């Protein structure tokens, strides 16, 4: 009897030691992505947000982006055209302005622009911030709502050919949109009040004349300086830009 | 002396015959190779060429010097148009436009139907390469499964121009013209929320799960709709871009989901199938259907208020451009094509339906 118990106890101790070094399972926090592939995670909205749905099909796994298409590095391409310069160019020759300052998305696609400038916030209307630009009767509008679509990607000149497939290419848009919402809009939203001075760089799709006043931008860089010119320089400064 | 059997093989045996012949070529040298080529050339003429282009295929006359476009070796400049399926009117338009534009440009053209079967598609490639075609305009069946065929063509010196569907490789095809499906479904998603509202249940019918277009459309749509917590996807199932399958799937789903407000379909064929199922269940008035493609029957259905919206792809633009690229490659030695070329798409609703006809804008 005692020998049998000793054997069982020995086996139990040996099993415990084995489990200590080779655990049967690991507990990891939800969302903890050790590989840093947040780009991949953002490509699966259907799965992440529709957990209760009946899904019968397995989605093919998207591969890693090519180095040329790494979204983080694309912020370095954000060389905007001055908004006044763009307005002047459109006034002279709209076709030439599109050709010179815009980027056409594929065959027969719209023209996208990366635009920079500064002005004073005139009003905040829900998710839209209206800005007056010195020396111009026209206005700029910053879109602070939900960011969807490919406006940022196209305006920054990301090319489909740099990616192995269109899913990876589209994942760049998802990642850019996430960065704009989290890193640019969220930290600046409360500071964007009437009277504040704003330096902005943003992306827009421009078609006809109606898109020129106001020019509505998805902001990718913002610097907000307190209230109007009289207090500029003395107030606190907040800025945001897509990380390099 | 090695001699190939002279009995007529059915198309399904072509690949096996070629594999067998390739092995024997190493043993019997050039004689077997030439014999194999002759047999395959004979088989090409009687297998799997789409019936509606048989007359064009018959015009192909190996060794003929009457063609206006010939290369330095006086070989005929022939272009193969290999389409994933001709069982869907949208793809018929795609294939026939590519073929017709190629003919307009003075080249020979033959249309092949892969019947959504990667094996059949590979067989077409083998035949086309062996028959000495100069270029291929290609609508793949599978983003991964079709890569090997394109690489075989490239190795044989035959350029491939992909249209509408892509392959997951940048180093195989000469160029790939692809509808901007993601953007199209972002716009469709916005309109979906506008029409359905920000609360309620809906069903999504996916296309072929191996096709990137399926997921680009789905992800574009969800990038908008998933931002509204009140919109719940009750079910998501594949109907393979097929109208009849969509009808069956929808009938089945309606048994367990009778409280849906809308159906988002990855193409128009499935939208028509879903609408048919809703009509039979007496729910066509209550449930809004959204498609994708811009096919003739859906454009008509939008104007009649049966389907809520679709996204217009431009199959004729893609097909014509691919034919022109092939022509430039063959006659002007152009090689610097952009690898991936997105093609613009447009949202079609009752508000702008007057601007559109089936498969494009009104001319």
C-alpha cells in the first residue's frame, strides 16, 4: 500500500516538474500581438466586430506587406501643396492643376491631393472644422469624423504595384485611417476651437469647382496654437503627425 | 522507335499526355518533342474553345503569313483570351470585348472558358503555350492557384495581362488591370448605412473565397458598416458569385433569419439570386438588396426599385485596355507596364441610374 502511494506521489511530482518547464497552455491577454503585425489585425473588420455572426468560410491569410509598402514610412512622403497655390492653379487651368499637383488613382480614377496651409478656425460644425485662410475668400474644412476609404493612401502616392496583392494594398488604407483617427484627430479634437490658429496638412479628393470651396481635408498633420493671432505664441501648443 | 498513339484524346487527357510526353522527351529527344507539339496542336483545335468563338479559332491558320502583324520569324501574332467562366454574363462581356478589341487591332484572338476550374485553366495555358500563341489576356480563377500557369507562360516567353482578378504575385504577369473593389464597396457601405439606417440585421453573401475581389469588396463594405454598432451581420456565407447558389443559400438563411433589413452581395448575379429568394418568401418589399458589378439585369432592377444599389465596374474598359497593352507589347516592343493598375468604379443608385447602362456608362 505505502509502496503504491509512494509510486503515485513520485509520478505526480515528476508530472508537476514537467508541466512547470513545459506548460500545457499559455495565458495571453486579448489583443496582445507579439509579432507587431497590427496591420494584419486591422484588415479583418468582419471577424473582429461581427463575432456573433454565422461565418462559414475561412478567409485567406494576408501576407506581410513589402518593405516598399510599409505604411509607417509613407508619412515621409507627405509633401503637401500650399492651399493658396493650389487654388490659384485651379483658377488658371483646372486640368493642368490636377496633372501638376494631383495623383490619379488608377485608370479613369479621381485625382487626390496632399495640401498644406495655415489659418484660423472660424467655426466647428459637428465633425467639421471650418478654417479661414489669410488673404483668401475661400475656406478649408477639416473632417474629424469616421475616416474610411483610400483618400490618404492615394494622396500620399502609394502604388498598388508595391504590394503583392490588393488586400495588402487596401490594408494600408485601413492602417492610415486608424492612425489619422487615433494619432491626429483624437489628441487635437478638444483644442480645435473657434479662434485657434491651425497649421495643417491633409488629403482630399478634388473633382469639380464645388470641391474647392471649402476644400475638405482628412488631416494627417496638425499644429494647433491657442486662440487667434493676438494670443498666438503665448498659448500651449499641441501637434500631431503620422509617425515616421 | 517511339511513337505517340494516334487516337483522339479528350481534353481532360491533354495535361496527362503532355506530362507523359515531357518525360519521354528526355529519352527520345527532339523527335518526341516535335510529335508532342503536333498532337497538342491538333487537340487545341477541338477542345474547350468557347463555342461562340469557334469561327475565330478556325480562322487561326498555323504558319499563315496573311496576318498583318507578324514577328520576325513570320509566326502569326495570336492572342488567347482565357476567362474564368463564361457562365456569368459579366464575364462574357469581359471576354468578348477583349477578343473583339484584339481583332480590331489586327491580331488573331481565341476565347477560352476555364469554367471556374483551375485544372482546366492550367490545361488551357499548356495548350496555348504549345500552340505558339504570342500573348494571353487572362481572367484568373484563383489568386494563388493561377500563379503557376502564369509563370509557365512567362517562362515560355508569352506575356500575360490579367484583367479584373489578380494573382498574388508581382513577378509573373506583365500587367494586372483590377477594379478598385475596396473603394467601390466603401462608397456602397456609406450608401448602405444611409438607406438601411444605423440599426438592424443584415446578411452578406460572399463570392469565391479564393478570389481577392471577394475579400476586397467585403472589407471595403465592413470598413464602413462595422463602425455602426447597431448594424449586425446576422449571417455571412459564400455563394461563389453564382446566381443559383445565391438563391439556394438565401432560401436557407431566410429560414433562420426572418428579421433582416438588407442583403449585401459580392456581385450582381448573387444579388439577383437573393432577390429571387426574397420575392418567393414575400420579403422583397421589406429587405433591401445591394449588389456589385453593374450588370444589365441589376441596372434594370435598380430603375424598377427592386435592387437598391450596385457598383459599376467597367469590364469593357479593362478588356479593351488589356488588348491594347498586348498589342503594344507585340507590335511596339513596349515593356514598361505598371504591374498593378486599379480601375475606377462608380456607385449606381436610383439617383444616378439614368447615367448608366449595363456594364458601363450610357454612350
